[in-house]
């Protein structure tokens, strides 16, 4: 019995949320009539409309591209710095307070400065996303290096492995599971930072779309975009998880 | 059967018998702890299984790493096949207490790991594959080549670790308590397997253990290490025919002799 119902529980949760949403919108609609367009019915209509058009897809593609660029920059910076932090106690001692400090600053607080320095356009968005994503990657990479099996390094040394062989054949694959954990956390953060980051200085992307829908007073479109953002974030997280599982062959 | 060690050491340092490994007057000091062992001289002859027996913390693992060329001694020298050893020799291999397989590689790739490294002797791809296949077959893992370490039991993983060492066709196998993490039944199987495969591979073994029975069942010669700093206290040549389980009196006599030495020597 429980075995049959268990897979249905997530659906039940979503259904409950939809009911609450309908009830909330209905109650709000009695106070402010415009709230009627927030309710599930008009939202789903708007969503279907948007999915059939080209606009939304272009915004989505652009946002996903920004996620990819931000993530790649964060990986290019975070992995080497993480390896260095994990391997060198001196570097780690020098940088840990700095990193912990920088990590706690909301990336969005850099936004005005980023726009001023980097100009309007994609550059400040890339900067904010990479800045948000680099910390989980760096810290997880360093933790991965610290947790490497010392016998693997001994094995590499017993094979007279060159530095390059040790790095490429033992250390990097040995920390990949940790890096993938970092990537998963980074994607979560990037996805959250993305929307507000796209609200300034760019003219496309999901964040822009939200603001644009507000300006057009197209509240059903706005709600539909929120659903799309949630769904895409879920998919991204799912992809990162399954990558992690596949690597471990568990 | 047993002789005073100082005399034996003198003979060995003279180096008249062809040995795979010879060490003379080794000592090792750790910056924080001080001297870990000193005055260690020993030799391992071709195809000989030597057990290095000693209590916890007396420096066996450190000595093994020095002998394997992974650490440099403070004094003394190590030679491998007659050449002074400065870094790990390609014809030596290591087995640890934990299998320490690389979890991202299939069993066959784990067994063949590092054979293609720059400082390893050049060999054709097919020759290497043959060595990997032979090693996997010898430890009884044929058919599991595509399995990942997470899918192997503890005993199977340690077999794979042994195969990884065999694939290097070692002249000398360094094993640091390789079976002490296994259950008693698996351990007995692995001890028999070790003796069997190293005989077939014509390898010598230096086996670190603190299990007296393991030393007696497996070794041709037993070196007792103890004290702080550690040193070699006594040695026994084990000439009991195999399988040694069939000679309980001789095994018991040797066991009592070792226990006596442990009790009387100030280890
Ligand atoms: N990296 C290290 N840091 C601190 N102490 C160490 C280190 N390596 C070795 N020691 C100390 O040096 C001594 C010898 O260690 P070693 O591991 O060689 O002993 P062992 O005989 O192999 O012990 P065991 O039977 O427990 O494996 C021990 O007292 C140990 O505590
Ligand atoms: Mg040890």
C-alpha cells in the first residue's frame, strides 16, 4: 500500500500547493481585482501562450547561456584556487579568512559597482554569477583535496608519477566528486542570483522578462515566468545530482 | 634456526648473496617525533618472503616506506637489485592495509593503473593488457573486469589491490598489513593466495604484520622489530614445509619461540 502511494506523494504536495495558490489568489482577488490574473487559470493560459511563441524561449536560452558562462568562469577560478588551498597549508592560512569574508557578501551588493566598472550588458551579469558560484566550488575542491586517500598519492609516488600524472590521473579525478557537489551548490546559487542580476542593464533573459511583464502589467505572464524559473532550476539541480551519482557509480 | 642479529647484519652488509633489497645501517628521524628507528640492516633475497613483525608504533610502516624508496633515511643506504635506491624502483610494488582502489576506474583499469606512466618501463599496449589480465585471473577476479570498486566486497577489493601490484611484475612486493582489515576467513584465503601468486610471479615479499600466526604461515624468514626507537631484535628462518597447517608441532614451537622473544627482549 505504502509502496504504491509513496511515489505519488510529491504530486500530492504539488497539488496541495496549487490549491493553496488558487485559494490565496481568490482571496486576494476580492481585495485587489488585479490579483485575479495571478491565479492558476490565467497563469496556465499565459504559460501555454508563451510556450507556443518564440519570445520566452529566447529569454530562457539566453539565461541558460549566462548560467553556463558564469559556471565555467567559476570553475576555471575555483578549481585551481581550491587545489592550491587544499595542497598548501600556507596558502590556505593566508586566504581562508579572506575567502570566508568574501563569500558572505551577497553578490548582488556588487551590482552597482559591477555595472559602473564593466558597463551595461552581459559582463556584469557574468561577473555576479561567477562571483556567486566560485565559493562553493573553491571550498568543495579544497575539501576534496584534503580528503584524498593518502595511499593514492603514495601509489602515484611508488609509480614515480610526474607532477602532471599525479595531478591529472589521481588528484583531479579524486576530487571530481567533491567538485560536482560544489557545482550543484553553485548552480543553485547562480540560479537564484541570475534573475535579479538580469534586472539591471540587460534587455533579455528571465530576469528582464519578469520586469518587462510587470511594466506591461501582464501579471499572468509574470506568474508563468515564475513557474518556468522554478521548473528550470529543478531540472538543473536534477542534472547536477545525476552527474554526481553517475561519477560515483554508486 | 635463529642467530644473533648483529652477526647476520655484518654478513649482509658485506653483500655476498645476490639480494633484491639490501639495507645497511638505516635510521630515520621525523622532525617532530625524533628518531623512529635506527641501526636497521636487512636483506631480502630473490623470491623470499620476509615478514617484518613488530608491535604497534615501532616504526614498521616508516621502515617499509624507506625501503621502498618513498622516504629518504637519515643515515644508511638501500640498494635494489644491486643499485643504490634513490626513488621507488619500477620493479617494486606496494599493497596497503586498505585496498585504496581508485573509485572512478573499473577494476581492470585499477589493476593496470600507472603501467603507462612516463617513468615506468616502456611496454606495448598488448603486453600491458596481458599482464593485467593475468594478474586479474591469478587473484580469482576474472569476469569482474568491468566492475567499479564500489561494487566489490572488502575481500574482492583487496584481491584487486594485490592484482594491481602483480601487474607490475614486481621483483619485490612491499605489503603493509595487507590483510589486517579483513575477517578471519577471508584473511586465511588471502594469505594462501599471496604465497601462491608470489611463487608464480617469482616475486620476493616484505610483509609487515603484527600477527604472529600470519608471519609463521606465510614467511620464509621472520624479522622481529621493536623498541623505541625501533630496531631489529631477532630473526627466525622458517623452514617448515607448506602447507604449514599440516605441521602443528613445528608451528607451535616457533610461535613459542617468538612469544618468548617478545617477552624477554625489552621491546
Ligand atoms: N606523520 C606522522 N606524524 C606523527 N607521528 C608519526 C607520523 N608518522 C609516524 N609517526 C609516529 O612514528 C612512529 C612509527 O610509526 P609507524 O607508522 O612507522 O609505526 P608502525 O610500526 O607501522 O605502527 P602500526 O603497527 O600502528 O602501523 C609511531 O610512534 C607514530 O606515532
Ligand atoms: Mg604501520
